[in-house]
C-alpha cells in the first residue's frame, strides 16, 4: 500500500464512520517501532506504522486508522482527545477502533529446561543457571536455545 492509497483510505474511513472530512496528511512512517500510529497535535497529520499492514493486514490497519481519527476529530472539536478521556473512549467504542495495536516487536526468548522435572521455562532475559533454579522442584536448569519469536504473557509457564 502506498501513501496515496493510505490517504484515500483514511479520508474514506473518516467520512464513513465519523461523517467528517479528513483534511490533512496521512502517511506511513517506518521510524515508528512499537506504536501503530501517531497523531500530531500541531500539524494534525497522521503517521502509521507500515508493520501493522505487513504483519496483520488491512483489517488491523483500519482499526488503527479509526483510533487515530478519534484523536484527530476530538482534538479539532475541542473535546477530550487523550486516551484517559471519556469522550475518546466513547467514540472509539462507537466506531470500532482498537484500543491497542497487536504486538509489532519480535523479541528473543531464552529457553531453559529443568534437569529434574523437565519443566520448560521461557524468559526474555538470559539468566545465570548457576544461581537460579526451577520454581517447581528447585532442580538445576539447562540452557537450551535463543529464538526470535513473538513473546506474550501467555507463553510463560509461571504467571505472577
């Protein structure tokens, strides 16, 4: 998707869901790393992370566009445009925008296996196997591998 196609898509979504025109610029910004999009308060332009479209497709990008358009239209109307404001929360739920973008960062995970009970332990940071032991049986840990994968809280065997 090019910047011109993105501009037309944002204008169409603005008219279809907000019934107001989008009169500023919308473009992809590859410098964005962890956010799906950004609204500029001074220029009223919108930036979008191209990884959202590449990793998750058009449906997720549309949700991010709706989120940023909520900021845009509420700010121009003089209403509460921040995430904490009730005006923002109401408009976001009414239009079907996403509150958070899907994870965009791939992180390295370090895998450990308990030598006694065989429990698999996944960690984001590397740990000292001479110092730390298994949480189940206090057995010694064996370092298995480092892999570059999507890490979420549900991948952890022990949750706090």
